[in-house]
C-alpha cells in the first residue's frame, strides 16, 4: 500500500492524549478561571449568564437530577430544547453525575421523537416550554421515561444559589457522554455515541488550532445546540472563555442587529446564512465591522458565495472566511482551514486537524488514490465515534476493521494536503445544513394507502443547498395530487424535512437488481431536466 497516500494531521500533544479528565472535571477547572466574565447572552432579551452562573446552575441542576429524579451514573437524560443560555448548564449537570445526554431536535413531531426515544430510552426528559406537549405525548406510552420536566422548573433559582463544594461523580473518560442523531450514509437516524475523551480532544484541538479566537472575542452560534456543531461551539466557549450570543431561531433583523450591538467578532455559519450575508439587502443597513472570522461548515459552500461575503462584509478590513468539514460520527470536525491563522485556500475545506488521518479511495475498487484524485473520503483517529448506539451492524458498515470511517462524501486533496469536497454518494440530503434522511421520508410515504412506490432525493437549490423531493408511483387508478402528498408529509415531519422540492409522478422507481434505489439516475434525470 502506498503509505504516502495516507495523510496525517499534526500529532495531538501527549499531555492531551494522556489526560484522564472527564468533561465534568475538565470544565469545572476551566470555568472557575473565567469566573465573573460574561459567558452567554440571550439575543432576544439581552439577559446574560457569567461563567460562574453557568457552573453554579450546573451544580444545582446536577443535585436535583441526582436526588429528586434518581438519575445515576450511565443513565440517559434527554434534552428537547431550542437554543437557550441554560443549555450548557443542563449538559454539564448531566456530565457532573456521570450521565449521558441525548440531544433531540426541538422541531421533532411526536412520531419523530418517539423514534429517538425508543433508541435511547432516557429515564428523564428535560423539555423547553415549546416542546413540552410533544415531549409529554411521546413519553406517555413509553414505560422507560419516568419523568418529563420543563427546563424552567428544573432551573428555577439554580443560577443565583452559590455552590462551594460540589463533588462530581467519578467516570472514566472512555465512557459515552452524549448521543447525537445522524442517519450516517444510509437508513434512518441513528444514535451517535461520543465519549468524554473524543469531545475533550476535539475541543482541545479546536482551541489549539484556532488561537485567533480568544477570551476577548464574542461568538455567535446560530447553529442549533442539539447538533454536534452547536455543542462544539458551547464547549469551545467554555474552554476559551469567550462570550456567546444565543439566538433561539433565525430572524433576519434580530440576527443582524445582534451582530452589530453585541459586536460579534466570530460567526459560526452554515452555507444558507452565507448566501443571506452575500445577497440580502438588509445586510447593508447594519455595521458589521466587528466581524473578523466566519467559520462555515455542514454543507457545500460555493466559491462565489465565499468571495461575495468577503467582498461585501470585509470591505476595507481583514475578514477571514474559514471552512470546516466533518461529520457527527467524527466528533464533528475532520478538516478545517485557517489553522494557526494560516491563509485559507479558496474553495477548500482545509487541512486535517491534529490527530486525524485521512485517505481517498476509489469508488469502484476501494484502492488508495493520490493527490488530486477524487474518491470516497475516509478518516481515522481518536475522535471517531464509539459507534452507533446499540447498533453494531450499522457501526461496522461505516467503520471498517482497520478503524477507517467511510464518510460517503466524494473529495480529494491537493499537493499541499488541502481537502476539497466534490459530491456526496450517501443518501443523505442536507437542507440548510440540517440532515434529512431519504429513508425516513420514504418509509413514511409508503404508509400512504395510495402510494405504491417512492424515492426521495435532494433537489439542488442555491439558497438551501438541497430541497427534499419525492418521486412517487401511485397505486393503479388512485387519485392523488402533489398537494395531497405534501400535506401528508407536512403533518408528520419536522419543518426541515418538508417536500419543498415538490413531487414528481413516475411509472416506476429505478432500482438495481438487489432492489436498492438508484438515486443517481433520478438526480441525473433532474439535471438533464427530463422530468
Ligand atoms: N462541505 C461540504 C462542508 C461540509 C459538508 C459537512 O450533520 P453532519 O453529521 O455534520 C455536520 C458537521 C458540520 C461541521 C463540521 C466541521 C466544522 O468545522 C463545522 O463548522 C465550521 C461544521 O454538518 O453532516 C455530515 C455531512 O455534512 C456534509 C458532508 O456530506 C458530511 O458527511 N458536510 N461539512 N464543509 N459538505
């Protein structure tokens, strides 16, 4: 094997690799240092928490979880909430008592939440006001969920009370600390198990390579905290000591106003937000001169958009746009540009991060490829997930016997080892950076009595990236309109999964001899506008 075609990021420093700290111990130590500095600001009402507030709240919540709800080491606690400045305290509280957080998308319908509850079987569900009814309805028939507790009740008075001698529950750093959801390369959403160690290493490595971000910076994380990208931003803020401005949902004016008023210097974005910054007329009305770095990831960013943002926002001052690429299964990041403040190569998702190895393999025969040759990207390292929760079959289908995780993304690296993403071979659709699993929509659509067969693909779209779109074979003689199908889907799924790309009626779905849908054929049909 041509070993030079396996690329390695810089080594992880030994003191990090050998650290035995779990995340509770790690963050208690760091947060103490930042004390009364502001950690989180709510953009909606400008209320804020200091680092000390966050820690005190986490200790008090941890005690409530332990003594009032009987949560013990290794128990799973579900969190079902939109972004809030209380989120870090909730996650830390679970970690303090050696528990595991399962983070759920707050937009889930009852049916969707039931699916992930059945996978993770949490003893306690912590829900925001918005999600409370869905959390209660989903949990009621499930005997394993013992309690559903609103965040407000759990957190009441927790912030003010001061704690002096909290002792966290000892737990090994190889233990799972969080379960996030991803559909991976195929099928329904699965629970991605990440250990204390992999998150600790990821956050430490990100802090190490992003030394341009310091405690004097103000970060904006519009990214949802239930997603690994959002979780990473929280952990990064708690590690660096910088302030984060939190938005519950995207509102054009509030977003822009918050950037200006809070003097945001570092923005974590997804490509649709970049399109907004590049094109929307409102952007001109605000002074965004404080922005010095924009990180973008989660979906492909066009070179045009990247340049438009730099030219429009960065007028007359240095603005760096860096790109990161990764996957929930890789503890989020595998490559990123701007490491150590070094120039970003346009269009590239950057270089391997510390501790990560990468290779590109031929799509047909799995052979190792070299510089500038496109194939499937594979990664290996200590930040690869522990596995899919209680799903060894799916785990071995994505991580091979040598420990390489096969991403289902097509890309290449250049002679300087900058990586580029070209396409996606896996089923996954990305709508505004959110995962949409075609298999989930297909199995829902197949429950419709008038639908005989179906395939769902992502229709390319300049603003959203991709729009879920269905090819439908009707049952003979049945009357079914596009609108009937769209309404049926809307009733059953969360907003990002709606069939915004529409419905096409076809006579049959192209499949290979073993019955696998040939999505590429459908995508090509759309490209050639044959439908
Ligand atoms: N370009 C093209 C990209 C890119 C991309 C991800 O929902 P998940 O599991 O994970 C994410 C991760 C987001 C992220 C990682 C690293 C980073 O630094 C950052 O911010 C700067 C964000 O979304 O989806 C994983 C899939 O998403 C696609 C790709 O298909 C991958 O397998 N993807 N980043 N820069 N595509």
